[in-house]
C-alpha cells in the first residue's frame, strides 16, 4: 500500500511563505478534470486499490513539529510500508526521513533540487528549509544521498558535501540518459525549484538554468530502484501562474506513484 499525507507547513522557509498551501493545490490539480488519472506508463491511479490519502496532518500548533511529523510518518510506514508526502517547505524532509528510517535500513535518498540544502544552520535556524540534508547526514539516517539539479553551491555547502560524502551531480554536469541505480530502498525528495522557473514559476526561489519537465520525468521513469517513499515540496501557490506548477507537481505525483507500483524500466 502507498499512503499519501500532506504537511501544510512553511514556518522554516527563509524567504517567502506559501508552501503550506501546497498539499491542497497538488490534490486539486491531481483531481482536475483537465487531465485523467493515468501515468504516462499506463498505470491508472483512479481508485487504485493500493493507494490511500489520509489528508493533512494538523500542524496549526507549531510546537514540536519534528516529533509530530516523524511520529506520524513512522506510524504510516509501519502500517502501509510506502509513503508519499506533500509539502510544505523542504524542512519537513528531515522529520519524514527520521520516521522512514525507523523502518528501513540502508536507505538511499535521491534529492532533486536547485539547492543542496546542507547548511549547518541558516540565519540561526538549524531546521531551516536550507538545512534538512545536513541534519539527515549527521544523524546517519541514510547510507547514500545523491543530489541532482544543484546550481547554487557556495564554499560552505561544498565543504558540507565533502564532509558528509554526498554524491552531488551539479546541474552544469548533467547529461540526459544519465541512469541512476540504487541498491536497497530509495526515497525521492523532489523540490519543485529543481525545474527551471520557466516550467515551474510557482516556487519561492526562482533559480534559472534548471531541469525541463521532460528531463525529470525521464529521470524518474528510468530509475533502477525500489522506491519506498517520496516527497514533493516547495510548491508555492501564491507565486504560481494559472496553476502550471501545481499541475506539474500533480503530474510528478502520478509518475512517482506509477514507478512505485511498477518499478520496471523500458529496458527490462
Ligand atoms: Mn530544497
Ligand atoms: Mn530548492
């Protein structure tokens, strides 16, 4: 079973608020009659027996957010084994991985983002949306972290990447048909600003020079991996244009689900 849950939280955003409205916008786009429920690869997600959506976690009381999210995720993964999380800003990924790693040893993470999000702290906040992968790596919650789409590294972040042994494929080095292969369970963390702002204007941090829609879809479809969890974060509906970015997030939601249900690649 694959359980969807939303985390409407953006208190750890450093620049703009808005991603708390992400889960509702993604669900609305997913259920919009402007498209159907089929993935490109032929999986019908409408009333699919292995999918459930438990709605949003109530995070209106912002005390103990990390404990609340990680406890809930742990509970879901115990029951359902696989999870898809809708954000929310990227700070939610640290508590999500805390919950997921309670059930999966040797966890791999594929992080798709314009930013490495490995600051030791950002403007005094250790749990900023600019820090989750520093917290994950120093807590040794993942055996392997691969980052793609990255195009904003400063010296501090390069040092952090070296220190934690992160495999960062910078956007300037990306080539299409780059096949990514993972042994053991894989969690995908998709920050919507990994896409070029031309494709995804509805994010807080516009960083030019990013992925096309097709590049990220192909990357997911060509993965050789057993995906046990994913998040789609940093959609900021306040910045979106005609729901383009919400529709893209919903499409990624479909393609990631389809790949979780049927991990085969075209070459298998
Ligand atoms: Mn991010
Ligand atoms: Mn980002």
